[in-house]
């Protein structure tokens, strides 16, 4: 009887530990297939518990440059669709701490770039990033964390999640 109790306790402790480790360790950014733009929805762990649907998106626009000409520009973001729009949820304006690193490669010109940004609340992303005219391969890596971190793009070792999506974005000739 003591052996059965000890075994049950060990199995229970191992299960609890395994579950704790899964929650405590931030998941690595996952490799994904390349999606056609503009958007792709995924389920992602929410640092305060449960899962939320996150809409990743990437598209090009035209922006006026300092030379008075229009240039192709990239906008890319991740938006929490389960966050109520227009509501004043105090915790939603403070948590989670979001960061996004957007990397792009212009497939026609060879130009590359990356930018990391942070925010709190339901959305994180970039806009107006001049890329030169051409098709873009865009990678968006989002981290959601219950606590802020000092390094952009990093996550605390518990209460956080990271996910990556990739897009092929068509050229937008702005002339």
C-alpha cells in the first residue's frame, strides 16, 4: 500500500512538474509555412491564462518620401482579436507586455531590414517601413509576456509565449 501511494505521489508530482515546466518555459518561436498576405489567425497562449486568437498581418502601402515621391512601405502587426475593442479593461491596458520583431527581405532587389517594437495592450506592429519596390518575404515574431523585459524581443522565463508567422507580400508599385 505504501509503494502504491509513493508511486501515485511520484506520478502526480511528475505530472505537476511537467505541467509547470510547460507553463513556466517560454515556447520557442515556431517554424511556419509561408502565407500569402494580408493576414493569418493563430491561437496563442495568453500570459494571464487561456488562449487568444492573434491575427498576424503584413501588407504594403505607398508612403511619401522626403524626395516628394511615393515609395513602397511595409506595415506588419499582430492583433489580439479576443481583446474587446473600445472597452476599458484596466489589466488589458497594462498587460501583457508585447514585443514584435519584423524582418523583411525584398526578393526583387535583395534589400533587407528588421525592426523591433514594444507595446502593451492588444496590438503590436510597425508601419511605414520603406522597403523599395518588390515582392517581400516578411517574418513577424511576437512575444507576449506578463512582465516587462529589458531587452527588446525577449520574454521572461515564465508567463510568456512567442510565435512566428511568415508572409509573402506582393509588390506595390507606387508610381
